[in-house]
C-alpha cells in the first residue's frame, strides 16, 4: 500500500506528484479541494515514505498506482498529476481507470533535446543539493538562494517559505527512486491518446515553466490531445501549486461543475 494523505468528502480525487517530489507538494490546494473531494495525495514507490520498487520506471510506477486504486476501491477516480505524475494519470485514464484526468506540465511532450535538458538539469540540481546539504537551510533561507535553487520548479521561488524550499530539495535528495525514474524518461510515452477522448481531460501549463518549456511542450500537448481542455497558468512554474493555488484548484473543481 502506498503512503498517502487522505482528507475531505465527496468524489475521490487522487493526486500524484512528480519525480523527486512527495505528496506534500499538493498541500496548498487542500483547503480548497477537501470540501468537494475526498482527496488522496500519494507518495509513489521510492518517494516520500513509500517503499521503492525492485525496478523503477515510469511504467512500473504507473502500474503501482493502478494497484493502489484497486486496493483502495477507488477506480475510477478523478486523477491529477504533475510532471511525471501527469503522464502517469494520463496513461491510467487511457486504461479506463479515471473519471477525469488533469495533468499539470506532464512529461512526454518534449523533443529529444527537451527531454535531455529535463533529465540533466534535475540530475545536476539534485547532485548539487546533496553536496551543499549542510548549508541548504542558510542558502534557502534567503529569497536570492531560493530563486537560484528552485527556479526549475517554481515560478516565484523567492516567495516560497524557507521550510518548504528545504523540504523540496530534501525530497529529491532522499528519494531512492529518483535516479532510476529520471533515467526511465528515455522510454516514457503517452500510451494511447485516442482512448483519452472517453474521459474529461485537462492539461495545464505554467507560463514560467522552464523545465518542461511552456512555449513548445504545451503546444505539442494541444496537438496530441485536441479533445482535451488546455489552460495556461500565468506566472506559474513547472510545479504551480505554490504559485497559483486558487487557479490550480479551480481547474480541478471544473470537472465536478461540468458533470
């Protein structure tokens, strides 16, 4: 069973983090979501407090989340994911396991150069964070330090509090599944975009996303998923939940209002 946070009442909504992250990344949205959804925010295997798999790839993580949905009796649920989690929820929706799917800056819509940039920049940032770990609280305690370290993931890193900044970096450093999951991006694919037309799908991208660049990759997502709803979150970065919690929650609540 995956480690997870559960709160609220209503239709089930399962929230899935990206590579190197953990369930707490969704916390800025909880107050807005738990009045309408029974929220499950999960730690994928090898991240947060969930035990790692013997072999970690995007596909095996997808299978593990499918097993969690079955074990908890949640399928089909509303699914939402960020980055790697975004592709995971799209692929689960293509399997028929979702009432709706919302992907915030999902992987898989890159060029080869874009994928390599994502892998190398995240890998090097985590290596640097590990080398500087004793000094991280001091570095990330300043707006300038947070901006230098966290611009890959947040659109307004200077505005994130120091405790959240340190926890964000620690989450990647401490995740036993990080390196293998990141390496598996070479083979990560949207499995069957045609089947996604059967469920409501939303793709949202932060305009300041420099990890999975908004200008190019959101355009590819629009071309690949023409039946989906596509949103731009102005001023938000790759992980937009701290940049614009109200806007992110509104996108998720849209699926209930549209029913």
